[in-house]
C-alpha cells in the first residue's frame, strides 16, 4: 500500500495491520450480508465488504466507495465487529452507504472486473441481494 493511501485512509503499509480509527469511532451494523459494517470518519464512509473467503480476501475496505485495501486479518480488534450490540445505521444512512457501494458486491468489481468464477458465489451479489436485510 502506498504512503499516500496510508495518509488519506489511516492505514498502515503493506503487510501491516490497519491503524486504529480515531478515538470514539464506533462501527455500525448495516443490515447487509455483503457490506456488514460501516462508520463515518471525518465525513467519509468507511465500509467493509465481506468477501467469499477463502477464494478471496476476507474483507475489502472502501472509503466513500473507493477500494482502499483487501484485509485478510481477523478484524476482531477493530471495535469488536462481531458484537451483536453494535449500533445500527439509520434507514437514510443505510441507503446512503448502499448507494455508494452500488455495483461493488462481487469481488473485483472495484477494479472493473467482477469475479464470475465457478468456485465462489460472487455472481449472486447483485445490488438487490446487497439491499436485502441480514437475518
């Protein structure tokens, strides 16, 4: 990862763990199975895509709809993402986040070449599927 990217996103260099978010930042559940967590940091949406692991990296981090990094590390130390008591985005926030992420459900879509492999489920990750509520 370039130092420019690190400066603008708060992420460490290649092979290092992402840096902590600013103090007081709390991830929110989105209700989407594809983009399960989002947080607004300094007016920008940070959104995690849950990929079809192990065929693809575990997560991809986006900032305002732009791919920042693939993350293979366990993100448990990123504000306890598995905690069911995480706050939930409001309906307008959810609509804004999922609007930013439109067309980015399949791995690789952020680079203009969405995965269509026979060995994963990326072809199912349509915008309609992304908007469905997680159970």
